[in-house]
């Protein structure tokens, strides 16, 4: 079944709720709870790590459940509907803790944990079936990349533009000259913004992809049949039998851990190391993404005709390593003008532009390969387990991303960046330690990811042969 532009748009916008969650946690939660509310960095890091662990553990259960689910509305859409409303409500609670929680550090940490568990469970219920839907909407090698490219485009565009718009409209300087990033009421407004945007985009996605519900209903003999927790574990570990998928999993673990640290510490570095104002930070974030995301999606087609997906993924990962390391040494060697100069702002924007471009290329390629590997799995096992495959990747991504807030929380305490410190008041030794903390946490993990990306292989010719084998199997089955 071919995917038209309207359906592709509706599917793609379904990445927005996930992006809003990523934006909230990578850009604002740690800053809000540590620098505004006074929760210790280590405490906040541990709480966010625990929530991410639950998020990762719940993925296999959700994936296996949706693979087995039978209803007139298919295997995916009922869960997407069930997850949307609670997700928005979670943001309202997360950014507006009650007075009793603010009165005690333990209560505040507990509130952060409960809200995070709520939000991450809801995004799993909505997001994992939505992700698995891509492999069912189309079987075409290139169309899967276009479909998942649309999702990644919305996801990354939203994860950058939402914080940028928020910094400009919600967290900007007040009439009294106060920095909105350090005012609690600003975060209440952001919670409402996140909730409303989540509900709107989820509705568009669910309604716009309803014509593909039939594609999610398959013959019972092609469904996993094992029951209970043992069955879920069996489905989860059966994906590891695929050699390509194992290497892709190792790649994703390393790349996701690196990204988690990058996303969490970038907001700290932009605030304290580069001393960007809220408006400047919005420009550095939003300007490049408006160019990089369309550029990545536009070039993905021509690149896909010349190179297979695994080669695009490996090349983009290698170039991300170069992009991450080139700018900070220029500042440390005093080759750049003072902070606030237009050249510094331009170079930060350029660095972010290339980061976004390469990230979208590698992300789309890896997730599109997963869709192809679900076909490879059916060709060898006779079972369709899109949910299980994507749950494993989602599990690894979230588990690895947990390194971000945990590492960042510990790093902030170790280098001495604590509550109440303002940009321009930090000792140079502390700022230098921040840069080293970023480099040590990010670069080695990306190098490991690149090495594993070289071991993955899935060409169009391979996929066509796999799908022919599936067709022959289905035709001869009773």
C-alpha cells in the first residue's frame, strides 16, 4: 500500500509528542529542578536515571502487547489513543509542583520521579505503536526511509524549535530585567504549552493514519503466540538472533548515550560557557534547524539512490564526531573573540546546523533499517514482530540516554556548578572542567558507535529477496 503525502505528514507529526518530551527533559527539567527549585544535581540525576530505566523496561512489554493485540481498530491505534491524554496532563504536573513538594528535598525528588514515570509511561503507550506502524504502512525500501524521515524531521524540528520558541516567548527577560530561565512561573507556562501541543499533534496523527488500520491486522499464524511475561521475554530476545540487528543495537546504545549527554549538557554550556542570552540561544537552536532538517530530508533521497542505508548511517556518525570537537578548542586556545561577539554566535549556529543535519541522516537510516529487519525476521521465523524490534531499539535508546541526566548531574556537582550561579560569574577552571566533562562523555561513545555501524548491512536488493521469500511462504501456508 503506497503512502500519500497527507498520510506521510500525519504519520510524521506523530513524532512531535516524543520530541516535546525530549525537549522538556534535555533542555528544561534539570535546570528547573536544580537551579530554580534547589534540588541537588546528584539527586536529580539519580531520579531521572530511575525514570529512564522504567521507560526502557516498559518498552518490551508495550511492543509485545501491541504485536499480539487484536481489535477492529488494529494493533496500534488503540494504544496511541490511550497514551495521548495522560501525556499532556503529566507536563502540567511536572512543571507546577505543589507547595508541600517544594518544602522538602525528598518530597521534591519524589514528585519529580512520579511525574517522570507518568510521562514516560504515557509516551511509551503512544510512541512505540506509532513507531511500529511505519513498517506496516509500506514495504518499499526507499518509501520507508521517506516515511521515517518525515517522522524524524518533525521529531528533531520540534525538539529544537519548541525550546527555542519557549526561550524567546516564555523564558525571555522580564520587564524587571530578570532572566526568565530562573523564574518558576515561566515553567508553569511551558507545561501548558507542552501539553496543548502534544494533544493537537497526537490527534492529527491518529486521525490521519486511520486508513492504515487494516494493514496492522494480520493473520493469527503470523502473530507471536507465546503468552505472559515469559512470552514477552522470548519475543524480546528472539530479535537478538539477527546478526544485523545485534550490531545495530550496539551502535544505537553508544550513539544514544552520546546524544543523551550532548543534549543534557548543551543547555548548560550555552548558558554558562558561551554566556548566551535566552534570545541568542533561541537563534542558535531554531535558525540552524530550519535549514538542516529540510536539507537532510531533501538530500536523503539522492543519497539513498547512491548509497545503502547503512553507509549513510556510518558516514553521518563519523562526521558528527568532527562537528562536536572542532569549536571548543578554538575558545580554549583563545582564537575566538569574546562571548557576545557576532562571530561566536555564528560559529555556534554553524556547529548546530551540521549536528542537526548529520543526526537526522543517521537517525532516519537506522530506524529505516529496523523496519527492513522486521521483514528479515519474518522470512526466517514466520512471525511479524515490528513492535518487539522497535521496542528493543527504543529500550536501548532510552537505557543509553539515561546516561545523559545521570552523567550531567554528577558532572555539575563535581565541577562545582551549583544553584544560584549566574552566567559571567563562573571561574574559568570550572568552565574548562565543563568542556572536558562533555568531551570525555561524548566523543568516545560516538567512536564506538561508528565502529559498529560499519558492521551493519541492508541493501535494496537484500530487502527485495527477503520480501519475495515472505510472499512465497504466505502463499503456500494453509
